[in-house]
């Protein structure tokens, strides 16, 4: 069984109008459904960001992507045979 609690938020008229517009245009039944979807997407984004940072931290640091790196990359690309 899913228990839900209530949270009241105050919005300026311009944001309230925006939410109402999104509910209508995107086919949500209520503004609560729209806000829940936004919160779920934000939680997913934060989880993905954490996984990406964790993955990046698990790999040794490579050479910095500075001007020398890009110069060498351009030279390698220019030397490749065209075909």
C-alpha cells in the first residue's frame, strides 16, 4: 500500500499559470501529478549525476585536455588517410 502525505506550496501567479498550462498541454490530471513527475525526474537526474561522478572518480586521471591535447588530436586526424 502506498501512503501519501500532503505538502502545500505557495507559487506566484505567473508560476501557477505556468503549472496550469503544463497540466493542460501535457495531459496531466492535476497539478500534483505534474509536480510529482518533476520531482521524480530531478531525483533520477541526481542519481545519474552521482553515478557519473562515482564512475569518473574510479578511473585514473588521464592527460589534461589542454591546448597541447587538442593540437595533437588535430594532427592525428589530419594524418589519417581519407577514404
